[in-house]
C-alpha cells in the first residue's frame, strides 16, 4: 500500500509540473485521494501548494507568450506605399512624406527661318519632397537639376492647412495666374505652353492664401523677387497676384471652367522689363518675337481670362492675356496674346480637373496589363503681339498639332508639329519657322 501511494504521489507531482496539464482535474483527484485517506494531510498540503505554484507560473508563461506574440504581430507605426513614387505615412496621420519627380527628354528638328539648330536636351529633371507634419503643417521642396544654383529651386515653401478649405503658403512658388501656367508641365497637352506664356507670372518668394471648393477657387498673394535675384543698393521688385475660378459643372468627365486672373509687378531698382518667346519649343533657344529690354518701366499689370471644358474624351481650353507696361518716360505700352486648343482621347479617357487646374491622365488599360494605354490627339492655335508704340517686338501666329501616348500613369510620349504661320515685325519679320519635336517623360 505504501509503495502504491508513493508511486501515485510521484505521478501526480509529475503531472502538476507539466505546463499542459488540466488543473481542475488534478485538483479534484488530489481532493478525492485526501478524502479517502490515500493522501495524508501533509501530503495534501504539499501537493496543493505545488499545484497553485504551477498554475501561477503557467499563467505568467502564457501572458509572456501572448505579449511577445502581440509585439511580433503588431502593425508598423508607418505605412509605406509606392504608386510610381514613394510615400511614407504614420498610421495616426500625423506625418506624411512623399518623394516624387519628373524627367523630360526632348529632341527637335527645325525648318524655315530664322535658322535654328536641330538638337536634344533634358528639358526638366526634378525631384521633390512634399508632405505634412503635425496634421496641419505642409511643406514642399522641389529642385530642377537642369538649372544651376539657386535658379534650380522651384517650389520651396511651408503651408498651413488648419482652416476649413483654406491653405496659407509662405516661401517660393508660382504666382496665381493663368490656367496653362497653373497646370503642371507634366500635364499640359503639348510639349510647351502656348505663345502667351511670354506673360507668365513665374515663381517668386511670398505669401499666399488659397481657398478651394467643389465649384470655385480663389487665391491671392503678395510677392517679393525670385530666388535667383541678386541684392544691391536698389530695392528689389515686388508684386501681387490673384486668380478666381468657377466651375458651374464639375463632375468626373464633365467640366465647365471659367477663370479670371490679375498680376501686378513693380520693377523696383531694375526699372526695366522684357517679353520674348520661342516658337513653342525650347531646344534651339531662338526667340521669334522679342521686345528687348524696355527701359524706364515702373510697373506691369497683367489680366487674363480663361475658359475650358471637358466632355468625356473631348476637352478644350482658351485664354486671353493682356499686359500693360507703365513707363516713367514715353508712352505706356499694351501687349496681348491668346490661344485656343482642343484634345480628344481615342481610347476614351478624360482629362482630370481639380481645384481650378488640370491633372494627370490615368489610362483605362495600362501597357503591360493587357492594354494599349491612353492615346490623345490635340490641336492648338496661338498668337502673341509684342509690338506697340516705339517697341517693335513682333507678332506671331502658330498652329500646333500633337499626339500623346500614355502607356501608364507615370509614362508619356509626345510628338508635336509646330507651324509658325507668320512673324510680323521685329527682327524676324516675315519668317515662318516650323518645328517637329518629340518628348519622353517619366513622372512619379
């Protein structure tokens, strides 16, 4: 009997020491053996103590395992996504950073007069870092490696977005003026903007407030000079700009857009202004109309009117810009220009429109995924007049035919044929140059 009891107690002790035992069944067995006298009081106390100790240790071990498992399977504090570019975002939405850029490689062949040399170039090679911090603060830094030094700095600003539908920016960015200027070079329908881009307001260091809604936007700002301007004894120029857009119809694939813009610039110590334009190309660097440096300029006022529409695969837009130059001596000057363009997607896509400007194209079916990408035909007429009073900068009219192929949302290949119908006045009077140019673009 004593040997059986010893063996039984040893078995119970072994079982209670194992982490996988059923605690309630062992406890019932010990109680039963104690009640029928098989286990003495001392043995009973020892076995119950060991049982409780083992249960406590098992619970602690289980909690530790669960804690380690939870830690191992815990989601990362950041989300990393790639959609052409690289985007890193904290899960609480407090921080976000995106890396992007574009590379545009061009080739052009020229005909007619003036003489322009065929060639190739990297038109733009930009990288940018853009994001938010602490929910409401934004930033963007964009540099173009094609330009040198400070002139390569494009966008470089901080923004605050803590108000409903209102953004405040401070730094270097585009003045709010002109639809084709506000639309990124990645998304314009041709390789170059139309002739009236001679009146582009450009980028300046300043502060601007923008409110954006479903059917209208309004932006206004005060600006100093460009990042590449050099200091000296004279004051730098300053300016102010505003742009109002209204889209009474703003739906996917159906848009009507109207816009007005004003841009004022006081020339400061420079006391001069110049307007010039190439034949909707960039490689040759030859201007077909050019006012030269206009001396004694006090200020320049530009006014622009915009209209655009998207109707399924069809889109059209037009702008008129007038520029008034006030001189300290001599008569004031008035220049102007306008363009009208239309495009049609043979594969059924539509131009994307948001916040008063056009965005990128998303093909219905990408190349590499069983599709042929997006194909677009485009046609544009533009005119520019830079002659008035004693300034004979010349007047030019041009027609541009374009074809765009978007294999994927990040790739684009463009072919343009530009025919300058006539140049009247200026150094290139009666010249009629033509241009055939190609572009490959990677934008992410």
